[in-house]
């Protein structure tokens, strides 16, 4: 199985990844955030992409998620671990805790969150938007390497706000009333596209600080936030080294058959150009 890793704020490389090749890909949607690095951890092939580009130059609303996910699919990636810095909306989810996201709420204004349209119609299920098989294996691996006072939460809801500004206190309080766990600016768009591309996908959310609802929020310094980002990146690297060589997902996973039910337009009725555009995604149905 080929594993893709998307690194968010703080996670720009992976120690221990034996580099094989760098892929500079063009996609029908433009360029991915950066070249994708192909490498190996033990015998496991890994494809690594830094989400915000080399030198962290892309804002969340500037990210070309379609190009990123298409590029991963075209390289044969079957499962993506997506690391992301988030704010916490609950007291018990502390800075430097890990949340294995299992649900999302979309609070963006993005209109580029589907590969379909222009003659090809698909409605995939997002009732269970995260890969449960990835989640249970990552939970085991993360539990083994936790620091003192650090918790890995087996589930949690992520609200994807538009950004790039952080939320207001009124928004933060509203999201808490909605019983949401963490807040970020990127991952639901990725999750939607990964499901359409039939790739198993899991967000590993790493808490940098409490969102602005928290009474301590204003007292937190930039230094403390950066410290937490660095700690989280070190944890992510350890988790990748520990978990990826043993990850087991088979192509029967529900995530990898989403179009079997979801694709409504018969293959023969999809325009030729659209079929070419979606070739890596539709290949097994063509
Ligand atoms: Zn899956």
C-alpha cells in the first residue's frame, strides 16, 4: 500500500524518511502546494507533501486541494494521514493533545470541493468521513508514544472555518454550543476530495492552543504557541516512523469504493475530456 502524508503548520519534513525521488507534477487543476517527495520508511513507500508549500507561503484559502489530492491519487496513494494544527474548543482537549478527527462541519465559502461536474455527476457518502481502519491503528500507535499529560482523543468533530483570520469570541462560543471539539482552516476540503478520489483519509489534529473562548487565551504568548507547534511536529514525526511501516488497509475498505455507489453518470455518457481529467480517479471503472 502507498501512504501519503500531508504535513501542516510545523511539519515540513520527516526525519528518517529515506528519499527516493521528488515528483514535480502538473494536474488539470494547476500545481500542487509543492513537489511531492517519494521515500521509504523501512519497506513502506511514503509520499510526502507539505500543505502550505516550501517556506510556508500559502494561506488556507489559497490551497489547491484538488491539485494536491489528484497528485496523490495519480502517484498511486491509497491512504492519507493528514497532520494539522488546530485550536481546542473544549477544556479537556489540552494544548499538545492529539485528536483523531471522525466528523467535520464545513464553515468555508469554498466552491472548489469536488472533482465532479461538467458532465460527470457523483454524490459520495460523507456520513463517516474518516477512515475508521486508519483511525484505530493510529490510535494504538499514538497511545504508545504519548508524553506525560498528553492525551490522544479517539474521536472529535473538526470545524473547517474559512480563515485566514482566527474566529471571534462570538463564533468560538457558538461552535462550543454546537459541541465541536477542534477548529482549523484546511482539512475538511481535503477529506471530501479524498473520499471522491477513493483514498482512505484521516486527520490527525494537533492542538496548539485553546481557541479564543478560553479565559487563558489572551495570556498565551506567541512563543508558547510556537513551542507547542514544535512539540507537535516532533510527535508527528515519531508517530509517522512508528505507525507507517505496520499500517494495513486493503482495497476493500469502504473509503476505496465510494464511487461504486456514488457515480451516477454512466461511464459511457461522461464526455471524453472529463474522463481524461479524472483518469487517475476513474481508472478502475473505465
Ligand atoms: Zn478506509
